[in-house]
C-alpha cells in the first residue's frame, strides 16, 4: 500500500483543521488518488510477467481512522495460482532471498508526490473559495 508523508504542508493542514475537514478531506483524496494510481501502474508495468498483478492495482475508497483520512492504491485479489497480488508487490518492493528489491511503490510515490500535493491544494482552494 502506498503511503504519503508530506513535508511543507503544515499550513495547509492547519487550515484544514479549521474548516470543513469532514467534507473537504475526502474530496481532496478522491480527486488526487488517480495520479498515484497511474504512477503505481506505470512503475509496476515494467515488472509485468502475466499481467495479473498489474491489472489488479486499484484505489481504495476513502476511509477515516482516529488519526485522519486515508486512501490507498494497491494490488488486490489473487492470481490464477492463488498467490496474492499484494504479496507479489511486496516481493518487488522489498526483495526476497533470491530476488533483489526493485521498489515500485516507493518510486511511484516519489514520482507522484508533487503532482498529488498540487492537485490536493487545487481542490482545497476550490472547495474553500480561495
């Protein structure tokens, strides 16, 4: 599962805390997640064997935990042999005893981070009337 840790968005988060977080945060995530989803698929396509893992990469629905809102992009389901597609992604990301790590999620997050942040700021500005 891809995870974003942003630096430099503290001011945005403070403003969000003061506004309609319940309404705006999910909209920001929903509108920006396609950027990350495309990056993950692009990076994973390089490692395509059967294509089952690549085809299984999907965005989740927006959720909320006690620490805030979240959304993820990850492989789902199993292939025809019963191997979980997320397991295959983990093998790529972290390697195995016989396979070197070829980070797909980390690379996708780095590639998409600035565009995601810009999209989220654009949505925030639109939703708050700035």
